C-alpha cells in the first residue's frame, strides 16, 4: 500500500511516496520555483542518487504531473502505474475551528479549507492549489487533508482566548490556534512508545525547535496549550521571527519610524528573532560558532532563546500539574545539545536532570533510545526525530482504509 504525501507551498512542492507496509520512503523530492524562471525538481529514489530535472512547471498542475511522471520514470521511478498510489495525504496549514482531526477531502471539506484562507493567507491558497492539482490528475484516488492546527483544537478556552474584546473572537476568529500540530502529535506518540507507557497516562512537553519553533503541553494525549497563537509569530523567538513581545511595541515603533502595518509585520517576521538580536544569522550553527569566537551578539541571542524555552517548560509543567517527559525535536531540538542543556539546566526542583554525556552523544548512541536524562531524574527527557510526512501518511491510511 503506497501513500503519496504532498506539502504544497506557493512556489514549491515537497513530496514523499511511502510504502505503508514497512513505512519506508520509496522516493522523495522537492520542486522549487514553480511558475518562475528555471524551475527545478530534485528527486531521490530509495537507495539512489538525487537527480535534478529542469522542466517547465508553469503551475501546480504541471508540477504534480511532473512528480507523477518522475515517480513512474523508467530509470529513476519507483512505480509501474499511477494506480499504485492508493491515497494522497496533503499538509494543510490552517483548519481553523472546523477541523479537530484530519479529513477525507470532498467538496464540503474543500469549501471549509477555502473559508479558512483568511486565517492563513500565505499558506492555505498554496495548499489548495496542490490538492486541486492532485484531484485533477488522480480523480479516483482518495485524498486526506492533515492540518497543522488540528491537534491543538483540544485546548480549553482559557488557554486559547486572548484578553481582548470578545467580539474579536466571535466576528474574526481571533484566538490561539497553534501550529506544528502534526509534529507535536508524532513525537508525543513516539515518546510514549519509547517509555513503554500509554500516551493517555502521560504529561508531556514537546519542544519543536527549528526555524519556526513551538512548544506544546500534551496532557494525557491531548494538546492543552501551545506557544504559537493566532499566527506562527507568537511564542518563542525564532530564526527571524520575534515571538511574543509587548503588543504596545508595535504602535510605538510604527510612530517612531513612520512604518506601515506591512512594514512592521515584515520586521517582526523576517528581521527579528535570532537574526535581529545577534546581527549575525538566523541559523543556530552560525550562532554557535560566532558565540565561540565572541562575535556580535550571538551569545545574547542564544541566551534569550534558551531562557524562553526554559520558561515555557516551567509554565507548561505548572499548567499540567506536573510533567513526566520532555521531548526535543526538529533541527535545533534534535541537533543542539547546548540548547537542551541550557533549557533543562537548574531544573532539579521540578525533577528534571540531564546527563551531560548522554546529551552530547545521544544521536550516535542508539542504545540510549533518545534518552538524555540522568538515571535519577524524575522526568524523562528525550530527543525524538520528528517525521511529519510519516504522520500525514499514517493519518491518511487510517481514514481511507
Ligand atoms: P524548519 O523549521 O525550516 O523545518 P529545521 O527544523 O530544519 O527548520 O531547523 C533549522 C534550524 O536547525 C537551524 O537553526 C539550524 O541551524 C538547526 N540545525 C539543523 N541541523 C543542524 C545540525 N546538524 N546541527 C546544529 N543545528 C542544526
């Protein structure tokens, strides 16, 4: 049983073909610069070299056609016919309050996804183009939408409401939605597996730390709070995003520098976070080497980030009345022992104690099973590799068969 996972952006399209028998990736790829000059498809079949195809992909329809043709190609392909794709799982960023779960795509679901475009004007339209292109190409293949927001729909109202006039929620849907839900769900399930305990018995804090970062409180398998909010700008400082700031800073800066809404939005999304603070880079690898050399404000940016991660861990332990397990995942969470050590340092008062050697070597030591806590730590601390594509494929399979 083969499931195609599609993640369509406005000018890019990522895909993975997964064999659900053993959950292996048969092929994966990335189409870039759709509708622009010199579009490029990078395709990697299982066990093979990455090939580059310079085609003419004017739109998402042409892009999907190229992907399917490449998957069936005599030389680089992994399929004999398109019918071998039994279902397609689509990543959709925003499901609003309409979707607390993944959904089989039909006309009604498409309408609801379109109705949520207002909440994610940069993302949902691209996701819709990807779905429509696939439906055109494979009209008889079942498709499923998997939403970044769905996992967080279990948050109680006290966690998702902002203390602004209630009308903003009722009329415009202004509330906390949360994002990265597919990843938070995947790593929480995986952590429970590693610990050999039912997910429904655990209080887990999942830290998805990448270019975009968010933390979630997963209480007995349900998300009860998360750091991203109405948009993915809230919460932790990120590569180039500010994270949470005093909202009054906006009008103050707009007045001082005579900025438009668009300009201030761009500063908060593209020029802030690690880049804005350090003046060096948004990338943690660059920041760590710059900090060692004492360059710029790299160490300050790292200190601010680590401090915020630690504060969320403390806050969510309080929100759940305790914590059994902390999970680190995504580019930074998986690869940066310094962040994990700093965020979990001096936390023995709530039962968190890291083992330094395990923390440094965990990725090369399969026998640790991702565990980086000390033996006498009450709280388990795990490094878990996220796999959003596999989660999408699993949800697709569950709904369709
Ligand atoms: P995205 O949110 O775009 O998926 P990622 O999850 O890939 O982002 O995370 C990107 C961040 O992870 C960057 O700051 C990068 O420096 C960091 N990162 C990725 N790989 C490594 C690595 N091997 N070592 C250290 N940091 C890494």
